[in-house]
C-alpha cells in the first residue's frame, strides 16, 4: 500500500487530488490544509510521497519539503505562482506547475516514488543551497550596512 500526503490550503485542489489518488488501487491518501498540519502528519507517519503546495499559510511549502526530506519522504511541490516557480527551479526543487493534468500528476508522482532516495537527496541539497544563499545575502547586507555607517560617520560634522 502506497501512502501519499496531499498538503494544499485550496480545498478544491486538495479534494480533486485526493479523490483521484484514492481511486488508484493500493493507495491510501491523507490530507492537510496547511503547513502546520502537514508537518504534524509528516512527523506522525511515514509516507511514500508528499504532494505539497509551494505557498502555504503558517509554514512554507519549501520548509515543509525540508521536513519531509528529514523524514525520508520524497516530495513534489506544486505551485501556480510564477515567482514561486522561478524560486523552486533556481534552487532545484522538484515541482509541478499549476494548473496541471491529473495524468501529469500521476506520472510525476510515480517517477518520484520510483526514485525516492534521489528525490530526498535532491531536496536536501536544494535546502542546503538555499540556506547558503541566505547566509551569503545576510553577510552582504551586514557588509553594506557597515559601509553605509562608515560613509555616514565621515559625512557627519564633528
């Protein structure tokens, strides 16, 4: 039996995906309507696949993908936002662009389940790359602030 978790705050999308997947023989589907609920479910039980909306309330889809990877759950992110899609692609996260066909979802899901270990590794690498970029950005901001503070102090009359 394959266990799949669907996490999406859009109840219609969650309903459609859940109903479709439940029709597949040997498939058990759980669902969550937000990031916190998704995180709880990922920590409570093992899933063969997590289908996660890229933009969720409470916990982002990317953060939830990281939690899934730490639980050895392969993940496919889903997003209909061009900026989010660009972000996911830039950092190498596996994602499916909304709107998608159920046939496309099924094909991508099967491929990810078949290559679960590689998917989890890729998500962890993507999270590491994202963290490294955030650290570099924080360093750049700190250096820029120091530079601006230095310029301000030179311009202040004494």
